[in-house]
């Protein structure tokens, strides 16, 4: 079994099973399977439960972005943004650059050695075409960055080498929290690049910054609520080993400036409450099992809360599940006969064989990922809408 030392960072969320605390979701579910005690997910409940969510922050959104960027700059010697080219990481980056706040490094992760047979089509929005986001989304932004912030280091990390050459076994799945496609645990390893390990050896305080995430909003009983879901909060990989000077931060979902996510949520709620837009409130109804509706909500929300991001930027659809994520189409295509492919499948089998079936999502009776855990629901305000009187379905 590989040595796994996950960061003990409560700001990213944690699980309790009985009296035990876990920063790894798989390990928490293994423990729950053994003891029969149901896991509880805590995502900064102590901070968010004290917020006055019904009162919109007076501070303008752009100023909150600036404050968050400056807050991080004041706290760390070195800040590295994990950049994808999408709206979340792009707006985080722009919050630094447009306010003249130095960002030390921007890293884009790309499996260059494994891209053979990967599609490269600007009109193909399927998640199997995710690698095209580099050319059509990330590269234009990085070119802009090179011009407007020439002191920022731009790094391209080909993480294929980490997957193909590293020694590991099926226990690699415990490096991840919620994403078990072949590349995730290696793509997001904070020490997966030699230069990043060398920087950690200097002892500088390092921030690994992710653009997590857009607000999760819903309507229940004619009220708007904000909530958090562990699947998004579990995006990063906290394998920092012996290094105590590396800290993962989420730009938006942070208890250090809760007014930011609060302001975003209010802007989105206010837009949906406008008489002209109330017809779209069905996208936020609870419960919402529709992948299409959740995607549509995100497309509507981005231009409302990311004013510097071009919503026409190329972006493929979100993948459908965690185990067989279409984003790693390049791996399934080019490495299906490799030992790494067998180790990946053995890791999935390890999870399925050691964790209670009730903790999995299923497609066609096949496990495809873990169920999500939710935070408390924080009430924002009333959902204003006009009832036509002819809707045969129950109101949400």
C-alpha cells in the first residue's frame, strides 16, 4: 500500500464517524461500514451557522473579489492557482491581476504524453473532448496573463508521467476524496511536479488555490436556500506528506470571507426573483435530480457572478460520474492494455468491496461514484413567483 498523508485542513470539510474524524471520504465510509455509524460531514458549520443569510452584504461583489485576493496575498509567501480555463478559476485569477495583486504561479495540468487520439474540435462539447479546453479556453487566458502579469510564472504540468512511471497499487484511491477517474489523484497532487516539491523544501508558506465553487442554491417550501455539497468541496487532493507549509485554499467557498459566497448567492437569487426570470426558477427546485437543469443553472449563474469572464469561452459538458469520468477518455483509449489501467480498475474494486453499497451512486445497477453529503440549508429569502393556477404538479 502506498503511503498516504492527507492534509488535516478543516476549512475544506471533514467527516466524523462516531468519535473519529476523517479528512478522507473513502476512509470515513470504510469506518462507517465497519461500525454501522453513519458519517456526518462538517463544512465550516461553526462559521456559516452564525451568518445572517437573509441580509445581503452591502459590499460590492468586485470589491469582495479584491478583498479575497488581498487576504490570501497577505497570508502566504507563494500563491499558485490551479487553472483550468473555466469560469471559476478564471475569475479567481482575474481578481488578482485586475487589482494589481501579484500571483506567483499559474499551473495548468495537461496529459500531453497521453493525448494521442484525443479529439481537438471546437464544436465538440462532449466531456470526452475536455483536452480541447487547453487550446480554446486556457491558452488564450494564459497568453493574456503573460502580457498583463509578466512576473507570474506559467507552468504546464504533464501529469501522464506521474501516472505511468510512479510506483503505486490499488490503494491509490485513498489519495482522492470523491473523484476516482484514473487521472484525478495524480493531476491534483500538490507535490506531483518536481519544481513544486523543491519549492516546498524552501519552507515558504505555499497556497495551492482552487476556484471552488459557484453557489449551490435551491428552492424549498417557497424559500431560497444556500447549501454546500461535499462532492465540490472534495475536489482537491490533500497529499502533502510531511510538508506543513502547504495549504489548499478555495477562493469562493471559504469561511475566511463568507460575505463573498453570500453576495454571490444573493445576486443569483435576486436575478431569479425578477418577474421576467421567474419562469426559470424550476432550475433550482428541490430536490433536483436533473443533470440538464443543474447544468443550465450554472450557465445562467456564471455571467451574473463572474463579470470578467467571457461566458462564450469554450467549455465541454460536465462528466456524468466519478468512476468512469469521460474527461479521461484519453486514458481509456490509449492505456487500456497497460498495467496502470489494471491498477485503476483494482482501485475501484477495492472501494466497492470494502464500502457499504448504500454509499454508492448507481447507473444500470453499476457503482459509478459515492453519494453526496450536504451541509445545513441556509435560508436566504422568499422565492417570489406568480402561480398561474394551471400547473398540475406540486409547487416546490
